C-alpha cells in the first residue's frame, strides 16, 4: 500500500511539473521593417533598398518542454515602395503569417531570451504594377524564411530583431516571367502579452 501511495504521489508530482512546463500566451505584436528587393533582370543588377514599413497583428506563443516552443502571428504589413530609379512611389500592403519554432532560455524569473526560425507566408492584398520597373507585377503569394532573437521581460513584454530571407518570387515581369524579384527584410518588433 505504501508503494502504491508513493508511486501515485510521484505521478501527481511529475504530472504537475510537466503541466507547468507548458504555457500559452497571446498578445499584440508590431514593429518596423526595412526591405531590400533583388531584381533578376538580364544585363542588369537592380536592387531597391530600405523600403520602410510597419506591421501589426495578433500573436500566439506556445511553450513546450525543455525550452522548446512555437509562435505564430497574423500581421497586416504596409510599406512604401519605390523603384530603384525612384521613378515611382506606391503604398504596398500584404498579410503576413510567420510560423516559428523557438528555443527559450530563462534568466531567473524576470526574463528569458529566445531564438526563433521558420517560414513566413505573405499574401498581397492588391496586385501592383510598378512604374519604372519595366512591367514587373507583384505575386499574389510569396514565401520567406525568418530568423530572429529577442528577450521577454516580466512575462508580458517581448522585444526582438529578425531577418526574412526571400525563398520564392515576390514579383515577376509579365513579358518575361523568368525575370523576377525577391525580397529580404530586417525587422524590429515588440509584443505585449495579455
């Protein structure tokens, strides 16, 4: 009987410890980004740098065992786009969905730092034809890859840096679809968890 009680107590203690290792947070995230576009065009090496913009949207963060976790967001993204020759200037909008795996390292009860990586799926809200880019149009959907790091303070405020590498075409030339654009972006972000 003592052994059964001991085993039951150990199972309850282990189960309580495992349950406390899991966590779910939700909040609002936002920030600024600086985008660089690489344009594949025969005979030229065009690029457009420092397209400034901002993003905002809801975010969820799931903490698992041993510091592992995941996060996801649904972001409204807005940027001012100009051609490399500054011949046009347009407002470009998209919906971005980053899905990241995370590794969290606690620094006492006050703070933790994290590393994150994963794909991000972007959806253009409206199709663009950029003047000065020789017939280039934006794609309806594109994919980038995120890497990032940051810190979470007092369980409610998270500050981070990130970089997105273009994996698929962001835009293409209608007359020659092999001529394409890819986008990379540097991000500064903050999240408030409720």
